[in-house]
């Protein structure tokens, strides 16, 4: 009779399997069969922490979604500043001198005018175009010509020409920019003008404006103007924008509008009533060929035009 151990049953007394790091715990004796398949995220070592990403929740080892899934980042508190809002300017009123500002002049006041371009001019020629050029006039020019070259057959000419004009009186003088149609035969036709008041410009600061032409149904001219050694000083930062808005608010005067102003002025003189200036150019000195009626600039008729008007009046009296 043999004295030995009974035959070993499967799973009894055997040495346990070596531990499996990161896997299931060792099997207990008497438990047969394989473990169920391992579920993702159980018992395994968590992935390394991703710096700069979202914090992981306990037990969640998956990578966080990309930052774009959480929407755009909040807007920066250091964005662009709000636009400058210019002060209120009343139409048909001269732009006032701001509080604390002053006007300085020079014995010889230099006014720099850049004639840039024009747009939507009237067609003065039979072919539906014009040959435009610009002439600059002041009370002190005394017939001296400051004018651009003419551009052939264009209603939207580009000049980009600069002129330095010496003013006799930068406080009261008016500067007139005239747009003409160049004709090879006969006199050139006026196809618009605009008046500038040098006393309203900031000193040493270029101001670019689009000016509506008077005397004609439509048309505009783009200019850049600098009061070189005179003008308004100690101005608020918004003054340049105030000036541009003010110029945009000035309505152009047509031929009929000039005649209405002239008739109204005569009626007021006849009634001997004091008439308050309606326009912005009262107490200003216009160049030769212009006058101020009720504060507006009026183009005087030429000698030929005046002779024609006088002839019509004479004929009406006869009949």
C-alpha cells in the first residue's frame, strides 16, 4: 500500500501564476475558466497627463476633445478702441473754434492744395464728355494762374497735382477752385466751383475732403489741403473729423439757387430790413468774378452774359 498524496486535482495546490502587472489580479484557487475580456479603461494605467488640456475626471482616461469643440475663446479685453465720434455740426453754420483752441497767422500764409481727382462731372462737349482742368483763385492772385493740366475726354479725371498758394489775408480771404472744360475754339466753359475758407483749417494737418461742386447739377472734386504756417491750433483730436463732416454738410448752390439768393437780397434791401446771413461765408473776401450774397458765394456773370441780360431787359421794355 503506497503512502502518497492523492492525485492532484486541477487547480489545487499548484503555484499561482505570476502576477500580471496592469492586467487582472491573480486567479483564486478553484475558480475555473478564463476571465471575461478586459473592458477598456479598467485596471490599466491611465495615460500621461496632457499639460494645457482640460483636467481629467477620476476614472476617465480617454483624451479630452479638441479645444475647438468647446467653441471660440472669449473675446479679448484689449480689442481695438471704439471709433471716434465727432461733435455735432449744424448744417450751413461755420464750424466754431473749439474751447481752448486759438488761431495763429503769418505775414505770408502758405496754403497747400492738392487737386486729386473729380467724379461725375457734367458733359460739356457734344460727344458726352469734357476736357476738365482746375483753376485756383484767391483775392491776392491778381490774375496769376494756378491751374492743373486738362484731361481729355473724361468725366472722372485724375490730376494729383500740388500747389502752394500765398494768401494776403488768411482770416478773411476765400479760395475758389474752379473746374473748367477746355475748348480748342472759343472760351472755356465753367463746369463747377467750390469755395474754401482758410481760417477754418487746422495748422499743419492735411485734411482730405470730397467737395460738391456748385453752379452745376452734379459733380464733385477730391482735394487734400494743408494750412502750412497758419491755422487753428491746440485742437481736440476729433477736430479733423469734425471738419470733414462739416464740409460734407454744406449744400452746393446751383445757377437757379444763385438767382434766388440774389432776388431775395434785393427784396430785403427794398424793404430796408436787416437780413441775417444764411450762408457760412459772410464777412469774407471772394476773388475777382465772385460776390457774397446772404453768406453764399455767387458767380458773377461775365461781360458777355451781362450784355445779353441788359439787351433782353431793353427789348422787354420796348414791347
